[in-house]
């Protein structure tokens, strides 16, 4: 095994006896060494595969200032995510996680707490990715002694989601969560009811799923105005839905201001129906 390129005294790109490129780490492993020199394999603590050129270059720059343990943590989180989600992820994820986790731990050591206002939405919309995040903060605690809150698990989950979407040539997962969070909170605040808690799960999940797909259609550029069928037009004109319509009309106006997107009649009618069904369910439970 010989050195191909040193990163610092403790980290180096190497080529093994089979011609395979690796990143190896160990105290003083590259000290005084030059390209082509033999590696003292007894000093090796970690072996890592070499990623595509542009990603390896970014990682090399990070590892000049970031302890290799953070790369090890990120590598294990990525492996866990691949196993749990049963799919490949964008390879840049390991660079993003290495950098993010190091910064999160450094901030925690200084007593700086970073909250994630979308944590509940992330847990609900991306439960498997959130479990990967929980695995991540447990691993961070075991390897660094730093205890991070579940907010950090949610942030790790979003990194994983974004990697999934990037692999599909898709949009930012954060935007999906942001839209779902905004719409559901608007409805909650308008009626002063926590529908997630008060309504039966079946009714709330239908509403939540609809809003989620609405957000995804927007980000997929698959959201357009369709002809509204007669049954939906009845919903928009029937007086029994007046409260729900007032809510959705108000929501639509503010949504257009915030996101620059018009909520069309068909979408409004579906939102009215879902809200109506949740309210009806809550009223029936209280009788």
C-alpha cells in the first residue's frame, strides 16, 4: 500500500495492493511521507472508500480542518439510510453530513442550541428518514460524547430526504415540509383546533396526505388549473361549508402572497372537504 496524496499528517489517499483507492486515517500515518511511499499499515485506524473525484476533493478540503471521526459518523449514517430506505443516495450526502455534524457538535459544546421548527412535520412526513436521524444522534453521542436534541435528528433526516430527491432529479425536500407546515398550521390557527390531536387519525391523515401531495405537485411543476367537476362546484357553493370556505379562501390569499402560487378552485374544494370531514368527526366525538 502506497501514498497517492496526503491530506494532513493523519489522513491520506492511498492505493492498496490490488490497485484500489482508499482514504486511510491514523495518528501520524502520513507524517514525513511523500507520494509513492509505503504506508505503515499498523498505524491505520479507519479505511474509507474513495468517492467520485469532485466529492473526494470536497471531502479532502473538509478533512484538513475536521477530525476524521466525523467522516466515520457520516459514513455510518449514510450506510444506515441506504439499508433502511433500500435505495441509493446522492454521494454528496456524506460530505454534507460530515460538515453539518461537526458544526452541530461544535455549537453544542459552546452551549448553542439550534431548534428545528419543522421537527413535528418532518417526523410525520418522513418517518423512516427521521429514524435514520435518531440513529445519527445516538451514534454522535457514542463517538463524541455530545448529546444532541431530536431537533438535530430532524435536520439529519432532511439531509437524507434532499439526497433522495437529488438522486431523482427532484426539488428540495425542505420546501415540501415548509409548505405542509404552513398550510396545516394555518388551518389549526384559523379554527384554534389541533386537528392532529382532536380528529381521528384516519381523517387527519387524509388531510395531511392531500396537502403533502399538493406540495409535491407544486415542486414537481405538475400543478395546474383543471376543469372543476360539478360535484366539486357544489362544495364551493353549498352554505353548509361556509366556515371551511372562509378558511380556505383566506388561506389561499395568504398562500399566494407568501409562495407566489395560486390555489385553484379544484384544490380549494378538496381542502374544504377535508377540513369539513375533520370538523364533523370532532363534533360527533364530543356529543
